[in-house]
């Protein structure tokens, strides 16, 4: 079914207690670090291993089948690193690959859970809205996938979702221009239809957008609730770990867990950009070559 | 009583409705921009004029009488720019100069309100704690002033305040090192006594500290509530404006208010550093020479 070389050390793959294993998090690049950021804050006793597939960034324009294959390759790598749960911290990968990846991981010996970014946000947005009018800011690919619409309507079919596709916003943020006049103009344009629609809750449907949440909050006004992937997802990860009895046994006195980083592209570029996205020091970044998988389930 | 040249234009000093005038905010440097940031988010329809006294930064080691005089000079400048309310977005200036500045401003024709950073935070911390054990992170000067202790005990004499003086933290953050290993070590050391004391609420008693709140939240754990100057103060400013009928009459359809910046030192340095602290574009920064005041009330 697949060809790969296991890279994890013996101790990593044969740790005695399952809870002591790290949580695996991946994204096409650095955007998912805003999700990791919330996970680190909410789950300070857990270890994390983050993989950014920067060599193949961005995923936005790729075919769903290709993204499924990439996600399977990354999952195998994280599995070899001892991951006890997988988090897909990327909207495109969640939309394209979550179902197939979940099936694949359930067949592993551990029966690994896979959690993605779309559903937790949709749930939290429906729980937050009082007017029944929810806004969505996302990339064109994510908007056309209608993944958020489906997720929202599964929970409440009577809620209206006003989606705004933002072609440039993630690029503006990734280029480090999030605090300049161009960002201001881009954000103002994106917010106008949401203001006209009178939404009271806005989903940040791209992992880059939390970096401009002050600007968004100012444009939309203090009465609008912003929902981002990280905070909503972190709660679900916490529940999943508790249900599966996979919480890290580390106690408060033993300090925080460890986090480490892998990327498929340039490690220095990842570290520089990543520090800004994570808002914490990254430490060492390891370059990794992913083994090809022959087919996806 | 004082000698000064009025620099505001005629239209600025003779605006017909009082509500249309800007809110004046000042600090010894850029730290107060984290307070402005919260004010912009909470009060998006208001105009703001911010003055950073960067030529005389930092205030921390100066005598209270000197800080009183600086604050009076800045207040006169902001008054000339049409300010309808003053916010002291600086812990040292609040501790040293708030009472004298309030008296001075109450004697002006407008009877200007002056709000500082210490009391709103103390109030919010007391409202937030369930264990009755509150932590404080602040500069050595602020800790020795006992201003937070007094403010907390005025509201609830049975609450315990565990104060930690952080000599280096503001400097580490101002130097742009908030995401590196040195910051991590400094923050870890500052948090340890608060963890040992079992506090459930921590006051960020310096306007620089919100820039490292993710790191603090991770060290202290998700069960600890962080209270920062900006959010607590913004609510009090909102209440003051409503009570005085000084809300800006601008409607939602008219967009957000304007904000502009003055500083007494190098404008380019202010703009570069300020953008990081404000997390929004700063636009033009104007150099300003403050006129000396002869005495303080």
C-alpha cells in the first residue's frame, strides 16, 4: 500500500505510555502555526511536532486527489515520529483530505484521531451568533469548496452564511505587510459586504487571518465576534485526548511540554517566518524529505 | 501659570460638537500603543491623537515631580489639539502624575477627564479572581510605588497581591526580542513565583507586556486570567464618554475614526517600533516640541 522509511528513533516509536507521545500538527506552510499557537496555550503540558510542507506550498490551487496524497505522506511521517493524534491545521487540506485521512489513520494500530480546522469553527460560530447571520472570510478555493457552508448547515440549517473570498489577503500577511496601508485597504474591502449583511459573527477561514484580527475587529466593530481555527480546534483536541485517555501525564510542576518543527523546504525561511506566526521562539527546525505513498485509501 | 504656543489649527480647537474632538493618549514612548490598540478596537468610531514622549524615554527612573511636569506639558499639547478626554497610557506616569494632572485638567474650561492605567486593571483583576490571589508583573519602579497594591486593596482588602518586579522584560520586548530564547528564560523566571503562589489572575502592569501574552499564558497555564491595561481601561473610557455625552456622533456607515501620532524624538524610529506595538499601520508621525510649563498644580 505504501513505501516509506521509518525515521523516528526507537524510543520515539516505542514510548511506554501513549499519553506521553506528541500531537502531530501539519499545514502546507507556516499558517498552521496560528493553530499551534492556540494549542500551546490551551494544552501547555502536551508535546507537539509540527510539519510545514513548505516545498509544495501553497495547496490552494491543487487538485483534491493530490492534496489527499500529500496529507497521507505527511501523516506517515508524523506517525513515525510517534504522533498520538493528528491535527490538520490547513483549510485546503482539511477540505480535500480529512475524510480519506481519517479512514487511513483509523486503520493504524493506534486508531489515530484526525481533527481538522473547518468543523470546530463552524460549530463555534453557530453557538456564538444571535442574529443567525454569520460571515466567512477565506481563500477563493475554500469558499468554492462550500465546506464551511456544509459544516454550518449540518448544525443549524436556518443560519445564513455570507462568504467573502479574499484572493490577496493571505499573501499580504505572509509577505509581512499585515500592518500597512495595502492590508488596511484589502481588509476594508473584505469587511464591507459583511457589514452590509449585518453579521454578528465572522469565521476567519484561513490560518493566516488571526495575525490581522485587531484590524478586522476594528473594521467590523466590537459587537462582532471573531472565530478563528485555533481556539475552536484546541477545545476539540482537548476533548479528544480526554475521551481517549491520551492526555500527557506531565504535571504542572514539571513545566511545559516541548514543541519541534519539521519542514520540507528551506529551514531558515521557515524559522524566520514561523517565529512571527507562532509568536514564540521556534528553536531548531529540521529539514525532512517525505517518502512517497503509492496510493491513498 | 504656563507659557506655550498653541499649535492646533483653528478648526481643531473650535470644532462645534465636543463629541467630535479626539481622545488624547500619551506615554513615555511606544508602550502605550498597546493601550491605544485596545481603544481602537473597542471605540472604532472615535478619533485619537497619541503622543509618545520618546525624547525623554524612559520615565521609570525619574523623580515623581519631574514626571508630573512632563505630564502637564504633554496635556497642554493634547489640549491644544482639541482633546476631549486624556488617557495616561503609562504606568510610571499614572503612578506619579495622575492626581495632579486630574486636578489641573478639571480647572480647564472643558473640565477634562483624565484616566490612567492602574485602577481599571486592579478593578478587573479583583472582579476576575476566585482564589483571592492575584499576581502582578511590572517594572521595579511600578512595584515599589505600591500603586497596584493600593488600588487592589481599595476594592477588596482581603485579596493578596503577589508582585514580581521584572527589571529586563520591557527592554527585551522593546528590542524586538520577544520571541526568542532570552525572552522565554526571562518570562519563565518571572512566572515561577506566581505559579508557586497559586494565583489565578495576573495583572500585566507594564504596557509592553501584552506583546508576550501568548508566552505568559502558556507558562502560567490556561486557567490563569491575564488582565492588561488596554482592555480594562477601554471600558472605563467608554463609560466616561457616555456619562459626559462625549461619544463621537459618527455612525457605523461613516466608517472608523482617525488616529494620528506625535512624538518628541525621532519620527522614523517611532513609526518602525510603533507599528509592531499597535499592530496596525501608523501613517504619518509628526515631530513635536513641547512647551515648558512653569509649575505644576
